[in-house]
């Protein structure tokens, strides 16, 4: 099997798609306002006519490249290209103020590569074991798994839990549209044939993530950030190498662990890695003044999330972050269902994804060190050119999935909705989570009750179910219990 995987991935066509994906991802990530999620959503329609392996690896290349690319504008412009690079701004821009932007970009590139390698190693080692465990799941366990995935809405709701729950409820409600998987009865279709197969969540995601951002960009379409200095001396110094090898592997592991937790995301991985590096530093007071640890830690952390987020997605069908949610859509389009059976029925594809992700990180390192001056020029692309291109890609991508203008209308509707949600400071991620996990929760809940003849005891009948119930409780209530204890201590 290993030889088959190697021969498949090292095929010229697949290698070319990985390189194109990483290059595109870095360009997208380096442009402020264009997130990794948006980049993958825009490229997704291009994979519809491809085979599974090249299509998925193209998207993974965009994902890896975009997470790294966000550091370029963070360091040069003090504006993170993606939310994942927000922590990099704190020290990265200080390098640029001293005229050492090239040094900071070099540290960022190599740290991102190390963090990515750590996550790929974890993906390779942990995923097969989790998949074997997931093969023991039946309807009650899958229902509790879906509820656990939905419970993380509390951690991705932004500043308002109520808004996040409302948004999640919207997503779950949309998942009910279409033919009932148990009875075969059409629900909420309003006699519209386009809704019989349900709400296609790829146009919904393109609208919420890409089109909504394009609408936002229009507001400042004539403004442009200027790169203040030329980039030179990218290769790190000997002292920088010592810092990188000391900081990046640890931060990569932290990011990988955070990526495994559904819903956490690369921005959390970056900030947690940054705070841990500061906590264990001998000179924490220097953080924020432009030190190598302040760039190495968040960049290794956010790239560590990339592999970690794929672990629950591949093994259990629960997206680790918003990009992983889009990758579930990509696999579904290819006729593949993420979960434990993917490892038994499509083993070669799974290990091709593992190897392809390793190659994507190597490509990121090579392109990052050799083409930085080119990527810096991308920052000067006028928004008047970029924004119309995004509009066209959104429309074409939505139409291509079912060759239906109805899907284009769905995309535009959710693009407008997503725009106003951004204005109201409402995170759109809970809606996507609800659309993806809603059918899984509903169908397995009903199957479990059919198995038990209506007895709810079936949800407490196995050790795996008890573990999931504990995780759900932990996710929902422990943050509030901890906050309550802290408030009581302050009062005392």
C-alpha cells in the first residue's frame, strides 16, 4: 500500500496541484481580509471535475499556504492577512519598524514549516487509532458525537453566546430541509423541487465566508495599504535558529492539540502558543518588543492546527475548524463520507492525504524562502481588481456544483446575510456547524430510539457514550464554572 500511495502522490499532476494550491494559498493569505476559509471556499468549485486525491490535496495546499501567508502582511503592514496571524503582529511588526522584516519573515516561514510537520506527524499517528475506535460507534455514539460537535458553538460564538446559539439554531434548522432520511417524507420544501435534496451547504458556505467578505471589501475598495520597506536577509541567524528549534516544536504540538478540539481554530492555536512561550520565557517582558520567540511561537502554533483539525474530520466526520468543514463538503462531492469507514474503504486516499500534506508543508517552506519578494508584491494588487474577481468566482463556484441558478441565489442570499451578521458581530461558524452536524444528530437520535424501542437509557449504555456525555458537560459548563470561581475569589 505504501508504494501505491507514494506513486499516486508523486504523480506529476498531483504534485503540480499541491504546488499551485500552496502558491494560491500564500497569495490569498497575504492579502488582508481574505481568510484561509474564504480561499478554500473559492477554490472548492474547481475540484468538482477532478478525482478525489488531486482535488482534496489542492484544497489542503491552499489551506496550508493561506495560514502561513497571513504572517506576511502581519509583519509588513501590522495587518494580519488571516485571523490566524493576529498574534504574529505583536512582535512581527516590531521587526519591520527596525528594518528587519526579512529576518522576521524568515523566522515565520521556518517556524510555520516545523509546526506543520509536527501536525502531520500527529495526523499520521493518531488518526488511524481514532478511526479504529470510531468503528465501534453505533447510532447512540454518533448522536452524542454530533451533540459534542454542536456544543463547541459556545466556544466559537465570539463575544455573545446568545448570538452564537441563535446562529447555530439557524444552521440546524436549514439542515431539516429536504426529504426525511428515516420516513422519506419531504420537509420544508414548499413544493420547490430545488429543495427536495436539501439545502446544499457549499453555496451556503461560499456565501457566508467568501461573498460576505467581498461585500465588506467594497466599503473600502479604494483604500490601499503600502508596504513600507524592501525585504532582504530572509535566512535566520544562528541565534534565531536556536530559538526556532527550541520554540517551534513545542508550539506546533500545542497547535495540533488545539486543532483536534473541534471549533478552536488557528487563531486560538496561535494565541495560546504565544502565551505559553511568554509564560515559560526567561524574559517575558521582552515579548511585544520584537523578539524571535514572539514570531516563532504563534506561527508554529497556527500551522500546527492545520493537521490537528483534519484528525476529527477524517476519523469521525466532525470538522476541527471552518476549513475542515469545507473539506467535508469536498469529500462529499466526491462521493466520500468522512468517518471511520473512510480508513477501511479508501485507505490509499487517506494516506495520500497524509503524504500530500507533508509535501504541502515542504512546498510552503521552499516557496516561502524563495518567493517572498513576489508574495510581497501581491499586497499591492488593487482591490478594484481583486473584488470583482472574487464576485465572479463565487457565482461560478455556486453554479458549478449542480449547474443550477437556484444555488447562485442561495449563495447571494447567504452572502448578504453573512455581511449583516459581520456588522452585528455574529460569528457565522456556528451556522455552518449546525448545517453539517444537524442531519447527523437528528438521524442517529431517531435510529437510537428505534433500536431501544423509545428508551433513552441507550444513550448511557456504553463507555464511549459516557465519555462523550462528560465531554459535552465539560465543553458547555466548565468555562462558566471556572469564571464563577474566579469571580468569587476576587470578591473574597
